[in-house]
């Protein structure tokens, strides 16, 4: 992993993440999930993991992207990437993401699940 300092949003479909001395374009549709790792975030795509020096609350506030939803104190998921879910977990490409009790109702309403 490498260390990043900030992200810049171009529109709701693209983020620029600082990687070394450059800003790398990441399509939001390629983000599977984002996890907290201390004072950093790990942005997980199918091909790579990117590190970002922000916490989840800062990221959501700076990047209000409708398809990215917080589902746990330590996780944001891309609603477009969800394969399945149950009462406690969301499954995305062989990854098991916890679904927090305080986030469950919002999650269910966002995915239009009765």
C-alpha cells in the first residue's frame, strides 16, 4: 500500500486519489468497498487497494456519492457491487462486509428491500 494525502472529486462518477506524486483516476463504479484502517481508508477495487489519509466521515462529507453507502462504522460499500446480503453481512466478490445494526434500516431502504 502507498500513502495518499487527499482525494479530489471531479463528478459523482470519478475520484482522483493521490498516488506518489500523481493523482490517479478511479471510477466510482470500480470501487467495491472502502474500509477504515486507523486514520486511513483502504479503497478496494477488483484490481488494487488504495490508501487515503482520511476517516470515513471525512470521505463521505467531501465525496457525497449516492452509490456509496456507509453500512458499518468501518465500512462503506458500493451498492452497485453487492452480490448478496443477509441479516449481518454484505457479500461483494468473495468479501464479507459486516452490516452494522445502526446502519441496517438505511441500507434496506436504499436497496429497496421489503
